[in-house]
C-alpha cells in the first residue's frame, strides 16, 4: 500500500470517523488498546460570578448617578456657586434621588414614634448600639432608663436591586462619555 493513499485514508478516516483504520494501524505497528477511551467529559460550566458585598453599594450608586447625576453633584466643587443656584439644582436632584430610593428600598423607622418624645429603654441592659445611638451624658455602664428621641433612625425593610450583570466592571459608576463629531 502506498504511503500517499495511506495518508489520505488516515486523514479522512480520522476527520470523519475519529479513528485510524485497523489495516493502516497494523501496517505501521500500532495496535488498539484493550482499554477503551472514555468519552471526553463535558466542559465544565463557567464558574458563577463572585458577588462581593460592595457590589450592591456600587449598583445603588450607579442607579443614583444614572437617575439624578448624584455622584456628579457630590464631586463638583460648589463653593463658587450662589446659594440660590445650588438650591435650584438640589431640588430637582432631591426628587429624583428620592424616587429612585423609594423604588429600590423599602424603609421603615427603627423607633416608630414622634421625635422629641421620651422613650423608655430597659434599664437593666445597654441598648443595641447598632439600633440605638446614645447621645449626651451617658453613664459608664451604658445602661440608661431612656431618653428623648432625636432621630427615629432608618432600617431597610426590603431591597429590590436588579440582578448584577454577569459581565462588565461593577466598579464603573458612570461610563465616560465621548461626543463624536
């Protein structure tokens, strides 16, 4: 058998059938292995993107920037502007930020009572510092009978952020904008 015809037969057999013909393999001293080759494992699914705790905060900043340009305003040096100019800009931004926040987060007060009223606390234990911040003359033990409510506090009752994109850089709050002329 000529080497050229063996080469063509081998090439097309491997290309279409995935195996070398038995007669060609025997002619060149190759023998089939007694163990069969296991089918190649299916490629593993790409790993799920790692979600970091900062992703939600960055996503909220992205939304507030998109809806109301909040980051642009905060990064602007407003010292040279008159109060009425700043006030006019803030009024619109306040409405847009508030609408975005209410759309994404359901807020409720930590203490649902009227500010300026006396609130009783358990005098036998210090209040949870994550929920209640004590102001004024605090005894060294931290145990107080109560105090005047100066701020009700806020807690997130629910958060409705959209799913983070599987690709893309979540650290980009707002992309740079280039106007092509």
